C-alpha cells in the first residue's frame, strides 16, 4: 500500500505545478513560488467524527504564513505547499520548519486548528518529496495529567519518580498516538525527549503509570524545572500537562 502511495505522490509532485483547484474562499495562501511540496490528504475529520464536506477548506501553515490551501472536493485531496524562493523573492515555507494545518467549516464559517497523522513523510516541510496524511481538528479526545510528589532535588541530582494518567473519551480506536515528556530548564531551554510511549488509542482506555523514572544529572544547574507531558501524533502535540520541581544549589 505504501509503495502505491509513494508512486502516487511522485506523480502528484510532477502534476501539481500545472493542476488548478477551486478558488479559496477563506484561506489566502502565498502565490506559486515555483518550488512545490506535495501533500496528499487521505481524509480530514471534525473531532474524529464526520469528514469535511465539499466546500470546506484546508490550509497549510508555516507559523502564521499560509503556504498552501485547497477546497475539499473528493478524497484523497491533493495539495501543494510552496517553498520560499529567494531567487525571485517570493515568500513561502522554510524547509525544516514544522507543518501546521487549519480547517474551515463553510456551513458554520468557523476555523479550527488541526493535527496530522503521517503515513508518508513527517511533520517537517521539505522532508522527502512529499507527505501523505490524515487530518483531524485538534479537540483531542484524551484527558491527560502528569504529576510528581518530588518538589525538590538535591544538588547531587538523582532519580525522580513521576506519574502520568491518560484517559480516552473516544468510542473508537485510533492508531499512531504517542505520549512523550520533555524537561524545561531554568534557562528556558528544552531538553530532548526524556520518555516516549507509542500506542493505539482504544475506546475509553485508561492508562496510569505511577513510578516512571527520571534521572536528574548533578551537572544540571540549580533552579526551577518543568516537566512537560505531551500527547498527540509525535512531534505534533495535541494536549499537554506539566509540573515543576526545584534543584537545590
């Protein structure tokens, strides 16, 4: 199946520079820069329920800049994101930046942020020759809590125990979900991923882990730290919770 999708993406990447799509009503993307990046949307849904309808729109963003958009017709939906072209000074996405999506409901005239699950490609612009994704508005059907009974760590560091609770509020399965943690240092710098758990979200599932270990090195500076727990489609976070602790001087 992925081989078929890969071949389709190659063909679409070649055709998108000459394909025309319905004019956008809501999103206003940058003009063609001559540097297309193909994104094929298998399906896009509202809150893991009904799919977007004909006339709804999907916007592709690099930060606040809309670099591609399309009006929904049939699925899969072929889209183009445009990379900035310094030769002709036309704005567009910067390769390596994170891809963001927004959905627009024509009937309600409402816009919502969205998350993507990648079957091909990843969440970064310019990765490979394109991406094949499923998109959902980002009211993620999970309750999340992270905590620790440890409020201070000695100057020598050591092992801190912490816990996480995940609870699905959704009555169907959804694969490819991840939970991960990152620590914010007193300087504001984020560490890399400290812990990651990948799973299929099953109907109304509960997961509780009370004694997850986190090593705090002696070399870390004193001050207040924040452990951020994230759930979503890594590296796209849909929901986050956090707690703080202090490392003594």
